[in-house]
């Protein structure tokens, strides 16, 4: 049985060609905005600071 699959990590030249090849086969998916995540983390941080201050002064 012949092995038709060549592992790109088999030698350096094949690996470099594999690593630098454009990824045309995979569709590009737009990434979601990180603004809601950052705003949520900021709100949680402010609430935690307020709770700690309230407990410290109580």
C-alpha cells in the first residue's frame, strides 16, 4: 500500500510551505465586538469595589 499523504512536518521545507500557505479553504468568520465584554467586566469590578467599601465602612 502506498502512502500518498505526506506529513508537512516531515521536513523543514514542506513544513514552511504548509505554514506559509494561504488558508483559502477555511471561510473567514467575522469576530464579535469585545466592547460588551469589556463593559460587563468594568461594571462587575465597580460593583465589587462598592460592596467591599460598603462592608469596610459598615
